C-alpha cells in the first residue's frame, strides 16, 4: 500500500482556487485509488460542508499539530510525523514543501499554481511578496518534481526560476463533480426563488480582487444600450476592491445592474446552468477553475486572451482583451445577440472540458507518484 502525505492547509482552510484544487484532487484520488493511504497534514481545520467529507471519511488520516506553535509546524514539525507514519511521498499542494525533507529520504512533489506575485508585484505587500517568492523558489528547487497546473505556469516557472524543464510536468486540474450533473427544472426554480434571481442574467464567480477585473466588466456593461443589458450576478468575497466597484456603481447609477450574492456551495452549479453567459476576463490566472465549471455547465464563456485562460477555455470561450471595456462589451454583444454562436461555444466548450474529467487527470497524477517512488511498473488500475 502506498503511503502519501499532503500539505492540506488549503484543503481545510481555503475556499477559492487552491482549496478547490486540493479537495477535488484528494476526492478523486480516494475514489479511483482507494487502496492508497492518504495522510492530510494541516495546522488548523475549518469545519463546513466542503470539508466534512475529508474529516469523516475512513479514506483519509487527518493530522493536526499535537503541541507547540502551529506557525512553523508545516515546514519543520511535520517532518517527525511523516517519519512516524512511514510516508513514501509528500505532495505540497501549493508551492511549498517542508524544509530539509530530502534528508529524510522521503520523495517530494510540489504543485505550483501561478506566479502572480512575480507578474503583478504591485498587488502584494512587500513582506508577503518576498515570503511567497522564497517559499516557491525553495519548493521548486527542493522538491524532486514539480506539477504545473497549466503550460502557462510551466513557462513562468522556467522564466523566473532556474529549474530544468524536465523537472516540471503539466497536469491540469478538474472541478467538483457537482458541476458535471445537469440540474432538473424543479431544482432550478427552487434556487431561483431562494436568491430571487431574474429570468436572464450574467454570472461572475471568484474573489473580488483587482486581478479578477470586475470593474472593467461593469464598465463594459455600462457601454451597452439598456435594451441589450442583462443584470450581473457576482458570487465571491472581496474587501477594498469590492468597495471601489460599489463606489463606481453608485457614482454611475448602475447599482440595479449588479448584485453581489453569497451562495451555498451546492447551489452554485445551478446558478451556472441558468446563466446566459459566464464572465471571467481576469488579468491573470494559473488556470481558472471557474471556466471549467462553466464549460461543464454548458454555459457560454467570455474570458481573457492572456495567461492560461485560453488553455482553460479552449474553443468553447470567447476571448477578449481584459484591459479594454470596449472589447469586453463587443464580446458580450456577440454572445447575447448571436444564438448560433452561443450554441457553438457551448458545444465546443463541453467537448473541450472532457479532457479535464476527474479520472483522466487523477490517473496522470498517480502515474507521476509511482514514477517518483520508483514503482512505475505496478501502477494500480483505477476503480471505475
């Protein structure tokens, strides 16, 4: 039996991209390879509907610090636990591995999501930016192998760090299976009533930060004639940047066209499936899981022609210049005004999304695990 350890801090405490990546990967690994022992190491746990499965399933062994400061446990104290549990491979799910792990003769793998702190340093405080750079550089240099979640991320690792290309493997991510199941009309109507949704609307999902570019979406919506506009539903949390957007809405008397919602995780797939279009013109992403969620929901996607987003959207996305509200508006007009174009995007997008299904990407990850451990000749067949 393989014994694999994971940095599960984001799995239990982050409910955006890195956390979704961790939960989806571990859920799929346990489904297709239940004979492997999965140890989840985390300094703390948030208990909610997203983490309940991992805390209560016998397929996972959740480990928290026994004593001492939690701040350094992930990088130092956890090594004793890895030895005690006879871990063969440690997977850092977000940029980091414990210090000095190779001296314990434990193989290690690190996933790098993006290098936004290098590409957009002005959006990070100096100390945070420096710490992220130190940890990511060390993770890339110290780990036996690196998983990049897109070809774009791989190119950035090669650009910013002196890493041999053969040390990096691109393995895409999947999304939660809840987005792959069509919701019946009864469920759709219940969700519509619960959140008082209009019959037609645009959808935006993600953290409300400057990089996600919501203000330019609002400006694009403003340029459209009122007869061509649809209300925009925004699902996500934000602080200072959200206030900037709200001030702009009040100043331009656009409040009635944009609504911020907090949505239950289980209701989000239904919001995707009922939306007329999904808008994600982010300035920069390592991959863009919400695009994948929309493609599986058979909802037409408008996204950016930059970073990894053309990879994620493929032929099922209308690409725009995210810095141009006029280009975003033109894309919206085409999406909303050309039914044949919309249908083609939905068809091509759903076909493109099939390569990101859980079993396929999970098999790729398990094969990489086996190669690192040195047991590539006995890769178990996934249970289907």
